[in-house]
């Protein structure tokens, strides 16, 4: 049974999500405030967290950032706002997805299943699979089964989505991968032409790799086509 944290200060929403997720066979740890969430994560093997942005005791983005200091399971943010800046903020602090209120509970369940499926595909430690692949590309080293990334010997901390993007590009070295292919492979959902999510994540990865935007060493943009990494 996979363990899921549900955090929302609106009791009705938290209770509703608990019912739907429990009916799908998940074990739910429910919270109405952030207090106790980190202790729960330390004491249990958590597979995914659903975090509200607006909380009475701490900003949901702050909590997401704290979680990402030590854990890499998927995080879905719930927000009552629809501004792109809020969505981008969630993605840049380590969230994997976001859902705007009000929402259909079945949509949340579908997003949860998609994130867990993606995690099990790209994170062998969660799926029980053994994988011995590793990559060393001009000083950038990745070992997927350890979820490690080093740049010239210095460890780089990447949230799951960013790490999975890098792994996918490494698995397709020399090939141009479109934003559509990346999104559908990593997120496991249908890509929409207006979706800027991939671009935002690529920009964040480049920042962490200290890339020169005009002459990137690792992730190159092929304008009008997609992205590629060379050997």
C-alpha cells in the first residue's frame, strides 16, 4: 500500500480527498496544518504528498522547499490562485504538479496515479527494479538508481521532475527530443501546445548546472524542434 500525505486547512477538502484516495487503495495521512507533516515523513515511507499553498502556520511553498531538502517523492500543490507566477513558484521550489481549486476529486486521483506511475518508471528504488545505468557527460554524472547528480564532482540536488528530464535526455543522447515527447514521457499526460511547463523546468535545470543561456554546454535548444544532449 502506498502512503500519501494530504495537507489542506479546509477540512472539507482534506476529508474529501481522503475518501477518494482511500477508495483507490492508498493509505492517507491527513493534516489540516503543516505541523507534524515533516515528522510523518520521517516516520513513514511516503510515496506522494498533496500540499495546499495557503496554510495557517506556514506557506505551502516553504514546506515544499523543506521537504525537498531530504526527500524526492512527487509533490502536488493545491492553489486557489490561477496566476502563472504561483504555478512557476511551485515548480521552481520542487513541486511536480499543481491543481487549481475548485477541482474535480477524480482529476486529483488521476494526477496522483500519473505521478506515482512516473516515479516508479524513473526511480527504481520506488518500483523495486534494479537498474545499473549511469551517465558521465563532460563532467555531468548521473546514476538513476541512486537519484544522484554531480557536476564536476559537486553534488547537485534536483527534484524528481528535473532529474527525470535529465535522465530522459541522457537516454536519448544525440537525438532531438520535442517538448511534447518530454512532457508525455516524464509527466505521463497529454501535451497541450500552450503548455510552458517543460520550458520552465529546462530553464531551472540550466540554472542549477550553471549553464550559459546563449551557449549551453549540456542541454541545447534546437529552435522549433526541441532539446538535445550530445555525448
